[in-house]
């Protein structure tokens, strides 16, 4: 079945460091891919998405490129801030499975000032 | 516009009791999904409702049930509570099924503690 695998955390970085959170997926068809972020005490919110191969999603300085050949959707940011401390979830939506959303386990990110 | 509203935000129950959680989706959204979030298991899908019909169901025991009303509001119920049911229960709404890029909007969650 469909699945999402993302790197385990916690990830701890200093402010202004470069961030990469790896995400790979398994799907039968051509899924849409998402990154959601959960700040402390809140629900998840959409950070960015990509709906087809080679699409790049971007928002708030974060970017991720849909790589079909490597089945990956890694999240990157060039210079992180303390306010980026949160839990990040990679997810897919498979049209072949009624758009059911599959989430990864989440990666907790700590940014030190 | 108003976001997804979940009530109550926090509640404490004892083993054997039952609980009902409520979710009001974004106006115009017809699909509501429920997730259980725990530190050990992460986000686990409970069920999804669309137009008052359950469309998808996760791998949870029958003690977990839900429903959706004609105004798209949804409730979930957990009967005979167990300690392991302590979790953050998240509700999410989306415009429709089959959109091809099903973006979910989440509520802040209901944190259930079972003693």
C-alpha cells in the first residue's frame, strides 16, 4: 500500500543554518505531495504542495521538489529561524485511493538562537 | 473566514467512560476527517465523512465511531475508554473528495486524557 517515510527527529539546528528534512514515498499511481507543519499547541497546517513530477512547492522560504525518479519530496530552507521550530509532516494524496491522505510520522525541528 | 472548530479543547475522563468530540468544518467544506495523534504512533487516520456517509475508515476498534450531520458538522465517539485512548484528536475538513490535491484544513484538536 501507499506509504510515506521521513527522517526521524528531533533535528536540532542553530539559527540561520540550512535545513533538509528527507521524505520518500511509495504509491501505486501519481500522488500529490504535501508538507504540513504543526506548531506547539496547534493543529496541522499546509506548508506547501506539489501535484505532479518536477513541480516545486514553496512557502515561507521553504521549498520541496516532487522527484518521481527518486520518489522523494525533501523539504529545504536556506536559513532557519527560531520561529520555524515545529513538527513537520510529509504526506501524499493518491487519486487511485479516493484521495486518502497518508502522513509520515513527523519530524520535530528545534532551532537554537 | 472561520477555521475548523473543535470542542472541547481539553477533557479528562476515567476508564470505562465514553466521550463525544465535535468538529465544525470550514463553511462550504463537505468532507471531514478525524485523526488520532500520540507521541508513539504519530498521526493515525480514524475515518472520513462526506455528505453524511463514511467514505474511509482506519484500523481502529469498533469503540471508535463517528457521524456527520447535514450541515457537515461531525462528531466522533469513543466508548469504554482505555488508558491508551489518551491522545490529541484532530479534525480536518476539505472541499470534497476526488479533488486530486486534497488539501486538509485542521482544527486545533481535542486533547483527551484518560485516567
